[in-house]
C-alpha cells in the first residue's frame, strides 16, 4: 500500500491523554491519513501505523534493528502488501549538533537525507527549558524545523514543530512533487523521526 493523493500540509498531533506516544496524522482538510502508536516498554523501538484511531487495520510497522542505541536504524514495513520500503538511519555524531538522518530504499541505497535547519534552536531549548516557569513555554517559541533533500540536492519536504504548550504538533509540507512510493518512504521515515526527536526534547 502506498500513501498517495495526500492534501498537504499534513498535521502530526500527539495525544496527551495516553502514556504511550500516540499521534494522529490528518491532511489540510482534517481527514485521517493514519494513527501512529509506539509500543511501550520495548527494548527495541516498535511502532504500528493504523488506518485511524479505531486501530481496526494495521498498515505499516516500524522496528529498530537493534536495542535502543545511538546508531540504531529503523526498518519501514508495509503490512498490507508484505513489503519493505527501506529504513531510516540516524547519523550518530553528526546528530549531536544538528539532527541528521539518512533515508535508504529497500535495496539499502541512500535516497534522501533529513537535516535539522538550525542546531541553535535545540541548544537554546535545552538551556531555557531548565529555567523555572519560563521553561514551560519553550514550546511556543523554540521550535525546530527539518528539511528533506534527495541525493540530487533538491528540497522535497519541510517538517516543522508548531508552537504549542506541550510541543505536541508538527506540520509536514511537500515542496515539490514526488513518486508515490518515495513519498510513502519519506512519510514513514519522518513519523519515526518525530517520535525520536520528541523523546530527545
């Protein structure tokens, strides 16, 4: 199954009523694209993508290739067609300053790279969040943004964290059109990346 005919921008909105990291993905008209649930208390990251919040149909599964680790990568699997799209791999040392991820296809060939636009945002967020009371409001003015580029150097997608009290909303926009299968590969990679980045603060 490929994700296609999507109306951008897409909203990733985390639920604050659950202990697990669940979030809805909706399009610009408020229509459901998917519901994402991260399994709790797992030594290896395990994420299921459902058709909607009713969780009646599992569409995709994302699993870490090893125990939670600095350089873990994440396999992106389509459950309806029983196929592997590829994987998301975090660039360890480079991500200390600016988060950087590689997106690889099913043949393990690099297709896209995701980079955080401004490393200072994360730096100041870490500092200000420690300040009593003021730190509670960093979600309103310290919001990172990420760019997805192809190996051709072109910008394909922009992902940004939106101002909110709990830092629970991200928005994804497509810059230029892209093949449906590549689009699915990128979106699956980004929803996993959002879970990882949000966990880091």
